[in-house]
C-alpha cells in the first residue's frame, strides 16, 4: 500500500496516522504498564521495553498460529508430556522445523521499511522495523536452538553431577 498510496502531507500524518499509531500501541501500554507496577516494577521501564515486546509478539505470531491450527485440526485424546533429558525413549517426537514463515516475513518487513522510507511514510517505518526485528529475531533463535551452539557459553551437553552429602 505504501508503494501505491502517496505519502500524506504533514497535517494528515499528524491528524490520522499519529493517532492510529498511538491508538494501537496505547492499548498494549495501558495493559502492560499497570501489570508491571502491580509486580513492583517501574511503569516507565515497562514503557521503554514496550517496542521490544511488540516486535517479539509479532515474531512469535506465526509459530503460535501454527500451534493453534495444529491443535484445532487434530483432536488427540491424551496429552503426551515432553520428555526431559536422560529419560530414555518416549512416544514424543519433535521434528526440526525451519522457521520459513518467520524469516520470510522478516525479509518482507525489511522491504517494507525501505519502501516506507523511500515513499515518505515516516510513521510506518518504525513499526515495520519492529516487525522486521521481531520476525528475524525469532527466526534466528529457532535456527540457533535447532542447529547451533548450546544456549549458554561454556555449557556442555553432559548434565552436571551433584555430589550427595556423606
């Protein structure tokens, strides 16, 4: 839409685009900031973290949507618990899933940032950037967890041995 619609004049952006941007994020802030205050944290800290949470929420959306559709399609009768390390074989099988949706949406959102900047849609560019960051971050984390190094530097695959008191 940014490629085909001309960028509005400053007055239109302030009267239409700015309230839409604040309206969509304001509802999230109105929920998140009081929840953080209730937990004994700073409301200002919550507001500062809000853009990262919006991006992360967008990045998780394809994976969570797939999980919901999978659950709706297969009405399995019993819950199979995820095995812990070292418990041996179980009925649970987890296949590696390459995050094609997340990475594809991340690249598409990067193109949206470029299009927003080239066409003068100044309020759309930061939001497209948040979405691009969220999708690419989640895609990177999935690839890293499935094919990359352990989560913590210096951690090993072997579980730690805890000595029993004598």
